[in-house]
C-alpha cells in the first residue's frame, strides 16, 4: 500500500478538510482534520479514523498508524501559531 492509497481510503470514509499521510509502507503517520471531530475526545477521533480502515488493520495491510487529529478550528489555530 502507498501513502496515496491509504489517504484515499481515509478520505473515502471520512470528510476531511485536510489530510496528510506519510510512511514507509508498514508504519504510517497521518494528520487528519475533520469537522466530524467537533466535540469528540482524542480517542473517539482516532477510533473514527481507524473505522475507515476496516479489516485492513486486522489483516496487517496497515500495520501501524499514528495520527494527529484536529477540528478545522484547531487546525486553523495551529497554522497561525
């Protein structure tokens, strides 16, 4: 799997205003910005992203994914800092 493929999978299952995926084919890092994260705790946000991957996590197709999740307002604030 490539970073572009993983990014497409996440984007297909979650409306993102910004999505960046990097990695080496086994270990991935993502920045995910979505309005769906409003009012959700960090673990709930991560669970929502993991849900887009479905069985890919269980089959090992996606071995590890670390992420930072933001609402659009949080992301905007971070960009201004």
